[in-house]
């Protein structure tokens, strides 16, 4: 169990959210099988927090990518419009 907790801390430090969620899920299953309901619920809460954080970060990337795409489209449109005049 201690290696799983070390893995959780390492993944969190490295900001590897998908791997962090995987290990947190596994830890919660282990706690559940051990009958440690309080610890399981705490781990499930941390899992949900990290899932929300990952979705938030994914949305930022998508917004940046869309902004760059629209910028390229507008530059291309301006160049085409400039050539037709």
C-alpha cells in the first residue's frame, strides 16, 4: 500500500493527472476491499478533484488551439482579400 501512496505523491508532483487518477482509483479499491470506508471516501474525493483539474486544463488547451486556428484563418482571409484588390 505504501508504494501506491508514493506513486500518488509522485504523479501529483509531476502533474500527470491521468496516471494520478488511475492510482487513486486503485487505492480506493484497495481501501474498499480492506473495509476502510473513511479512507476510501477521502481517496474518492481526491480522485474527483483531480478529474475536475484535468478537465479544466484540457479546456484551456482547446481554447488556445482554437484561438490559434482562428488567427491563422483570419490572416489567410486577409491575405486572400488583399490579393483580390
